[in-house]
C-alpha cells in the first residue's frame, strides 16, 4: 500500500496543483513527466526519484512507499531534495534527510494519506 504525505514537498510551479496531483496519482491518471520523490521503507528508507508513471506499472512494488515530493523533472527533484536537506539541517542540526522525513511522518500521523 503506497502512501502520500499530506504536506508533500513541491516545486514552486506545482505548489498550487498539489491537491490535484494527489487525486490524479491516486486514480492513476496521466500526469505527464511528473517525477516523484519517494521514501522506500523496503530499501532501508532509501530516498529515490522516479517517474510517476512507473508507479502505475503492475509489477512495480508500490507497497512500503511514501511519496514525499513532486517535481517537473529530475533536475527539479534534485533541487527539491536539496531544499529538504536544508530544512532538515534547520530543524534538527543534522543532514540526515531520511531521519528528518521519518520524523515528519511520525509527528503527523494524520498528515499521511493512504491509498492503494
């Protein structure tokens, strides 16, 4: 079962489309070349950047994934991860991005939408 963070990180261009993107992804609609940043609990909480359409493939293991970011391109996704890292440093004093994201998820259990 895949989950998506309520306050998912987005680039400035996608900030106002956040709610629509969540609905489109949950219905497996075409979202163009959207890239998603995911926290993969299966791979020791590895953070990955993948094209959204990979999530729709029947053989792609979406259980244990938490979507934490939306970006228009891989380059934008990399910039978004840098912004997350800056937030992690400001909040915790550490560059441990995985721990920061897991802490965000633990602090806001109702802030995660669960969908199949």
